[in-house]
């Protein structure tokens, strides 16, 4: 377990990102805990929102700067070409 933790930390440090998509799930929470200075972003569809509460809790617990964005389905579909281009 210790070796897994060390490798994960090394990987995150070697591949620094400017932001993290924070769902509030275990995987994104672990990544946020490794680099708590990273900006966390949560995007959710207005019709759904299970992740919003969990993401807020994780961000608050880790004291991570957290931005949330709610989009409707039409906005999400319209943004697909831009997201693919990035």
C-alpha cells in the first residue's frame, strides 16, 4: 500500500494539472488530497446533481479552492465541439 501511495504522489507531481474535475468520489478526492493547492471544478447538469454535495464536502474538508458550474442539457450538448477541441 505504501508503494502505491508513493507512486501515485510521484505521478501527480510529475503531471501537474492546472485544475481538477472534482466529483466528490474517491478517485478525485484522493487526487485533491495529494495536491490541495489545485483548483477544483465541479460541473453538473441542472437536472442531476448527486455529486454537488459530495464535491463541496470534499473541497471544504481539504480546503481546496472550488468552483461549481451548473449547465442545462442544451448548453452541455452545444459545448461538445469546444471540449473536444481542447
